[in-house]
């Protein structure tokens, strides 16, 4: 028996005790299969989330907020991965509150598929769905640099690129709300739009 096979049960035993409280009643002969499986699943999920955030190219810094880093990371993953949703309705219902508003200031005409420009305000579920439906599933919102969280506000820089879009960067400020542990967007402001050569 190798050293790792001796150490792992001990580490699991210590971790299970701290993560699940006293589980000795559920263990027989020092074996706790259900708790060990749950612990390993949680550990694997945590590693996967950290790997995704590393690959995403940004870090989340929570200054002063009731939101956890994991909650904000989960929200941003949902927000940026439109293509994983079956429909615009599913995406909007997952990411946005039903009364959410998006306000964009100084939007270049090339950045909107319908050719609108200037200041644009979009509010409510139906209008958000209609807007999301105009974009290609190949369009990408890439967050760059640090993501700063203060209270219920999240601020970051992003870059949009896609087959029918001019590559554009902007500054986004989101107001989020916690719905039973799941963060949704209540209000978004986009500004400082600039055409860029690379995201």
C-alpha cells in the first residue's frame, strides 16, 4: 500500500469531520462512503470552477459585499456563455431579473445588429429576449482585467466580438440581487465604448 493510499483516508476523515459535522454514526469500520463521495464531488467542482476562472482571464475581488466570490463567478459564467442556453428566453430568465434594465451610453451604430446608436435603454423580459435574439450564438462577451464587487455593484471591462460585430470594448457596471443564492442582474450600465483590434 503506497503512502498516498494511507494519507487520503486520513485527510478525508479530517475534512469530513469539519465539513459535515460528526458523522461517526454513519461510518462503519472507519469507512464513510457517502460523505467521502460528497466531499470529493465538492472538491472536484471547486477545482473545475477555479480552472474555468483561470481560463476566463479575470479575477473577482470582493471589496465589501454580502455576495461571495463563488456567487459572482457563477453569475459571470452564466452571463458570458450565452451559447450554452437553448434559447434567448432561457438565457434571459437565468441571468436577468424579469424587470431588469440595460442602459448603454454612447453606443456606436456598428455595435448593434439593428443599427441603432447613441443612448439605448432596454427594460423588461420581452425586450431583453428580443435584444438577445438579435445576436449570433457565435458572438462573445469577454471580460478583461479585474472584476470589482462593492455592495451589490459589480464593475468590469469587457470586449465584444462576433461574426457580425465590430470588435468593441466597454465598461460595464451591474447591480445584482441574490435570489436564494442565485445572483441575477437588476440593472446594467455600459459606457466608454471603443473599437479595438483585439480582445
